[in-house]
């Protein structure tokens, strides 16, 4: 189950080391974006239909191993996978990159969720870089007197929930120099980020540090207990260890 930089890296390793050895694999996307990245594995798009739908899919497709490489904020998918795999009795492992930690020169304010991120913003006059996707914009509408620079993967359909916005349509992974130029060009005063970890979304943090900007860092949701791997190589070892 993909949707992150690490999922694309694992797909390449599986295509070579697993499918290359005559085994089968399928890459699953939620279907959130108009044109998901292509993968070297067969793709399936869209939700499974909750835990029951995932149980049916695992059984119908004869899935023998589930690898959860979804985003650290995709808690519902991850929790559904724990329940479904326990129900069917197939092994599950998650590959999740470590959370970012503030370094020298960082000016971070940790908050627990989107609502707390909104609370942490001024009531007016701020110029805020929101790189948290389009699904979580509505809560910021209670502070309309700030200007919001939005980075989205697909052009927004219909009216945005915020009056003062500039929209950038771009797909990560992003580079520090590009993000620093973007933040400076728009006179950004605050950056809001999810603690995604990894490399694909980290550029804005380095850019904020270079520009001396505060970052409102949304901490990760809680997950149900599950076996974890910390690298693609570890997942490939786990697969071999759990295969007849
Ligand atoms: C659909 C798969 C790859 C994977 C790239 C990573 C890094 C680049 C940067 C910013 C932050 C954000 C957002 C972001 C990044 C990677 C990785 C990551 C952040 C794709 C992808 C899917 C999604 C869904 C999308 C969300 C949105 C989140 C934009 C594919 C490209 C903000 C998360 O418009 C929408 O509805 C967007 C929805 C979920 C956050 C949200 O909650 O709205 N990602 N992102 C997956 C699916 O269909 O199952 O389409 O190719 C994957 C990536 N996005 O190797 O190319 O590994 O995290 N994606 C965040 O972390 O902050 C942007 O702009 O600085
Ligand atoms: P979520 O809230 O945990 O999941 C909501 C529902 O979306 C799930 O219950 C499932 O539907 C479906 N779903 C999610 N990931 C799926 C996958 N890989 N394959 C099939 N169905 C999936 O997930 P989300 O936060 O919306 O993220 C959606 C996708 O975008 C994930 O693949 C994630 O890796 C990627 N992504 C998310 C973020 C982020 O910030 N949230 C950032 C980068 C990438 P059913 O219940 O019907 O099965």
C-alpha cells in the first residue's frame, strides 16, 4: 500500500528482487490524485471499502503478505490494515520513515492537529505557506485575514474555503533551493507542515530555517501496534523470512 517516496523505492526493489524471482506483487493507491505516479508493478486504485473490503480483497487475490508504506498521516488505512491482516491471518509489516526532529536554527512550534495549527497562527496579517494538501484546508477559514500560499498536487476544483490564497500546483519531492525561493518570493511569515518525515516534503523545513521562519509542525496521529521496518532493505529481508 503506497503513496509515499519510500513506497516507490520499495516498488523498484520488489520488481527486481521479488517479481524478478517469479513472485507477484501489486501496488495500491487510494486514487487521491488525478495522475498517480507510474510504478514498476501492477497498480490498483481506490479504497478497498473499509476493513471488510480489504479482507475480501486479500482473500480474493490470494494476498500472502501486506506491506504498509502509506504516509505517516494515513492512519485510517494503516489501522484498517492491522485489523484486516489479523482477521485473515496474513503477515503485515509497515515501512515508516522516522519523524523529523528540529535541528540548530530551527524555530518549530509542535501542535497536535490541524485545529491546533490554526490556533497557533496570528488572526491577521500573516502570510502562511500551507503544504498539507487540499483535504485539510477548511479549518483555516476561521482566520481569513491571513494570506495563504497553497501547494496542491492537482488544481483545486471549485471554490477554495479560504478568501486570500495563492495556489501553486506542484508534485514533490521538492528541493530546498526551490522552496527557499518560493517562500521568499511570497514573503512567507509562517510555514505549516505535517511531520511526514522522509525526504520528499523536507525541503520547506530547510528553506524555513534558512529564512529564519517559524514552522508550525503538526505531530503524527497515533497508530495501532504493528511490526515495523525502517528501510526498504529491511522489508525485503522480512519478506524472505516470512516466505515459504
Ligand atoms: C496519492 C502518489 C513519489 C511519492 C511522493 C512523501 C513525499 C512527495 C511531498 C509539500 C508537501 C503532502 C501531500 C506531499 C508529498 C511525497 C510523495 C508527498 C505533501 C503523492 C501521491 C498521492 C499523494 C496524496 C497527497 C495528499 C496530500 C499529500 C500533498 C502519487 C504525490 C501535503 C503531505 O490533493 C490531494 O488530495 C492530496 C492529498 C494525501 C495530503 C493531504 O492530506 O491532502 N499527499 N501524494 C496517493 C494515493 O492515491 O494513494 O499520486 O503519485 C505522494 C507524495 N506526496 O515517490 O512520487 O513521501 O510524503 N503530498 C505531506 O507530507 O506534507 C506536500 O508541498 O511540501
Ligand atoms: P487515510 O485517511 O489513512 O485513508 C482513508 C481511506 O483512503 C482508507 O480508509 C482507504 O479507503 C483509502 N486509502 C488510503 N490509502 C490507500 C492506499 N494506499 N490504497 C488503497 N486505499 C487507500 O489516507 P490519506 O491520509 O487520505 O492518504 C491517502 C493516500 O495518500 C495514502 O496512500 C497516503 O500514503 C498518500 N499520502 C498521504 C499524505 C497525507 O498527508 N495524508 C501525504 C502523502 C501521501 P477504504 O477504507 O475504502 O479502504
